[in-house]
C-alpha cells in the first residue's frame, strides 16, 4: 500500500488468482488514499466496494465508472457523518478518474488479465508529479538515483543460470505515441561483468554457517575452499543455508586485469549501484544492494585498516540468494524496508561478515596463506602500468616536440622564408664575387671568388639545417603527425629541387662566368678539393658529435647498471644480516617444534621475497642490455627501435580508431533515437492533420490556415526523410535529381545563415539544368556539409563573400572565396577525424566521400595551385550523368 500510494492518490486494482478449483473471477477495487489521511475517520468507516468480473473478460470503462460512482456515494455518506471534514477535493478527484482497462490492455500489450491471465494490475491516476521531476533530474544529472530501485529487481545474474520469472520495465510516456525505456538492458550487472571481475567468489553456506566454494584471484582458481563459522556451536543456524556469488573490481585500473573499456563500464555501474544484494526466490529484497546501505559494515571496518580488511563495499557487485523454503525464519519488515533485525538476521549478517574477513586473511593480506599469487600479480600489473605510463610520457613528449617543429616549419614555408633567406644570401654572395672580380691582383681575386663560393655553400647548409625536422626513432606517430610528416617530406623535396640545389648550381656557374669575364684563372683541382673537404668536415663534425653522445650514454648506462647491481646485492645482504641478528636474539629454549617451524618459515619468506624481487629486476635489466648488444652485433636491417616503432605505430592507430569508432557509435545511437522520436512525432502530426483537414473542409475560414500548415509540414517531412541516414537502405530506388531541386533545397535550408553572415549564393545555368540519376539521401547531405563548412570559413572574411554552384565536365562544383586549403591538408581533409574547424569531429567530408564512392561517385578538391584564396570541391558523377 505504501509503495502504491507514493505513486498517486487514486488506484484501480484488478486481480485474479489461481485456486484449487481453477481460476477465480477477476476482482476490481477502487481506492482514494486521501480518505486515510482524514483524522476524524475510523478504518471501520472505509468499506470499499469490490466488484467481480466474470467470463474471463476485462472490465469496461462503464464498469470502472460504476465502481468509482459507488466510491463517490461512500465519500458523500462519510461527509454527512463527519461534517467537520472536507471531502470535496476527494470527490472531485474521483469524478476526474477515467481509466479503460480494455483500451489500455490493447494499447500497452504485454502482461494481460484477459481470459486465463493471472496476477495483479494497478492503474494509478493522476501520477505523483514528483515522479516526472525525478525523471527530469536523472536526465540532467546523468544518474539513476530514482530508477535504480528497479534495476536488478529480478535476479538473472547471480547464483542462477535460469531466466527470471519476469523482467521489470520503467517506461516514460511523454505522449500517447512514444515512450522512453528508463531502465534498458545491460544497465544492471551482467554475467559478463561478473566474469570480468578481478576477484570472484561463488559458493554455498550450509545450515551450520560453513562456506564451501570456488575462489578466483585474478586468473588463478582455488576450488573447494572452505571457511568455517565458529559461533554456531554445532547447531543449525536460524537463517538457514544460502548461496553467495560476487565479484570484486580493483580500485585502480593499473591493478585490474579488465580492459580499460570494460573497467570504465563496470566502474560507472559501481558508482551508482555497487553493493551486495539480497534475493529471495529471485526477487530483490530492499534496501540491500543500495550503494548507500552498507548492511555488512564493510566500509566501517575498512576505514580502520584497509590492508587488513581489503574489501570495499563500493567495489563489490554480487548477491546473497535465499528462498522462502530454506530461509523462512528471515522476516521482512512492512513497506519493503529489509529484514527484521532478529536473531536469524543477525546470524546471516555475522556469517557474511566472517566470510569476508576470512577471505581477506586467506588471500589478500601480506601474510595470507594463499596470498603469494595476488601480491605477485598485483605487483606485475602495477609495474606494467607504470612502464606504460612512463612510455606514454616519453613518446608523448617526443611527439609534441615533433609537432611543434613541424608547425614552425610549415609556418615559415607558408611565409616563403626559405626563398627570402636564399635571396638575401644571393645578393651578399654576388656582391662579394663582383668586388673580387674587380681586384687588380688576380691571385687574390681568384682566392676571394673561391672564398665567396665556400661561404655560399656553408651558409646554404645552415639554411638547410634550419628547415630540417628530425623524426624521433622508436616512436609511433598519430595520424595527424603522419600526414604532417608526409607533407614535410614533399615540401623538403620541393625546397631542394626549386630553391637550395638551383642556388648552389647558380653560384657555381656565377663563379665561372665572373672569372671568365675578369679573365681570372681558377684552379679547379683546388676548388673541388676545398668543396669536398668542406662537405667531409661538416659530416665528420656530425659523426664525431653523435659518437661522443653515444660514448656518454654508454658510460652512463654502464654506471646505472653497475649501481643497480650493487644496490640489489646490498639490499639482499642487509636482509640476511637482519635475519641473522633477529635469529641470534631469539630464545629457543622450551619452544615447540611447530613454533620453531613457524620461525623458520618467517625468516625464509623474508629472504626469499627480497632475493626473488632483486633477481627478477636484475634479470630484466640484463635482458634489456643483452637485446641492445645482440642487435648491434647483428647489424640487421630491422633494428630494435624499428620494431618498437612499428608496434607503437600500430597501438597508436588502434587507439585512434577505437576513439573514432566509439564516437561514431554514439552518433549512430543519437541519430537512431532522434529518428525514432521524429517518426513517432511525424506520425502523430499526420493523423492530426487528417482530422484537421476534415474540419477545414466544413469551414471556409479554416481552409487557408489548413493549407498553410499542410504545405509547411510536407516541406519539413521531405527534409526529415533526406536527413535520415538510417533510412537510406529503405529508399534504394534511384531518382532523377535536378540541379534546380538541389538549388531550392540548399537555399531553403541556408537562407537565414547566408543572410546573417552576408554570403551570396550564386548558381550557374549549367547547374540548374543538370540532371543526375542517384539517391537524394547520398547526394543532398554532401551539399549540406560542404556549404555548411564554407559558411563557417567565410564568416570572418573581409569584403565580398560568395559561394558558387556549377556543373561542368560531368561534375558538380561547389566553390567559395574563403581561405585556401594548405597543400599539406589536400589529402588529409578527407581522412576520418581530421578537422581544422575548432571543435570539429572530422567526420563530415570523410563520410561524404565514402558515401559517394559507394554510389560510383567521388569527392575531390579542384587544383588551386598558387591561389591564396578560394577552394572548389568537385562531386564527380558517373559517365552519362547529365542526361
């Protein structure tokens, strides 16, 4: 009653049960809870009528109205008996109650009380307005504080392999046409989530409180592990035998064996619905399992010593599974508030608390009997995570440094600084050579010309060096860096072919021309010898510099390796001395053999722990250095750093692909939801428009208004069909797409934005006359995407802004006079995830090109070499398109 009354003031109850003689008749009762709130009434006064419905049918709206009328008469009679109370609002509510069970049964489908249907149905109206407020609060906060009470209502995950008797559903009907599922599948813990837990326990507790079952610590399984409860005194427990199953997720990702995606998914669930649930015959007992109800005081104990008690209630997901047959002594309180805290409940609580204490003692404490694997695996996961983070930090810094260098390079080349520097050098060298050619002393003049050439080559090498970017070895590049690196190499080739090499050749030829003109003798042997020496000296300087750095690094590596070995030996010697000292101070008189054995195991464990740790760490260092040594000796074409770089490259690409795929999935789900909502809303509007049409035909005054609404709706409906990618496969019939129709479409869609940003849309007659056979859902979105981008880049342009639509050479051309696309971005602009727009996803042009290619079309950028402004996109159509 309390739960139903919370949902609304009035309830119609329909119920039919199974009896020994077969099905009972359907019983119907109506209650207004406001009657219970009047202080002057006695319960004996509330004689609610109950009506039987025979023949296996549902009550009609007339049957319900008749029952409500009887309740109104009851309220009126009570008003006369208790004139000091006000029943008017109650009678008003009753008169407003309109429920037709037959209509609702046909509309909602699902569970039914028709014919042989059994069960109990509650029809509550009006609904408590707080429910809608809670739903809206959940939407805004992205939490499940309200609807979580229905999550896990039936047990389909823990201690069972059979499906639940029914599945709870919480549907929010924002209109009569569409509803929203507030608790979808997978929101509660699944069997897959249980399997992904780092620690897992499943077993049975017998009638004496003894646990027997399986324990899994990371990947290692311990079968038939037994934990006794010492407070039973050999007597059967009052709470009875039960089953328990739970998983535990480590508090930090680096300590977990779960994948980052699965860890994040389970962690999100734990944040709102973590805990140890209680089920009886598959139905949840509240409030056990609520994250704010730590009914076994786990966090209280853990706050005293986290390492000793280990388990955290916030990281547990599992259940205690009971049955009425075996656990009948556990009595529930009224109003679903949990069990009565009697001796049976206290026994249940103590048994479970003892189970967790002993599990921590057996597997997860430092001195735990079976704790070796847990400590080793946890330490290994920690080490790997620290290594991964260190690696990510190192390569991240190198990638960032490379990205900054490439950006600086492209900024300089876009400003034509290499050409400017070479031109300045040319003027200086020619001036020096000109002055040398006019010297009277021919030997000095020839010497000066050669010095001028040497200076030119030397300074040219400095300019070259200023425009060189080193690619870090052993580092995988992001897609963006790969694109930038490819563009850098192309630009380097251009600079060498068009700027640096021609200048060097020009200086060489200029020297010969000036020497001939001044009739100076140039010793070519000496000249070439100087030039070759200049190159060799420059290269030798670089080799010596690299060799010195290598020697320094090798010396530092040797020093660190030796220090590591010495520290490991010293640490081991220290623990041995410590054990020897403690052993010498130990009094062995009058001790039992068992105690002596315990002392031996304690000291051996200390020595073994330190020895094994240092042996493994030194082994890792040795293997690392051996790998480098072997690689240097082989001098193989594929070096160690090449392998690391290839693996890092693959990892980086997989990460980026995973991020992009996740984004696409989210977009797809969002589009699916929007598509569903639009379909439902449009369907309702169509129905209402048909009804409005019949009224309009009966009234001349309504006809213009109806026609205006109808025209606008048809236009909107056409737009929605075009903007529904998920419906593409449902519209596989090619149609004739006219340029004039595309023009009308984009003008209607962009008129307001074009006017706001003062952008002119001009269309050629060739475009208007064009005709292409294709799918509107493939072609129209491409125009929308390109024009949308064009408006964005045009809005900051000074002066006239325009977008042009043309058709030439079997291709649509969409141009604008905005900023030109940099050469390095020409190919990258169609890559998934690439965008220069702030906050852009880099999906529009990628999807457009991909969609067009599937239809035998393509999307490219027209050649605009040398232009500082403007860009033209071309949609290439199949041959014979303009027919």
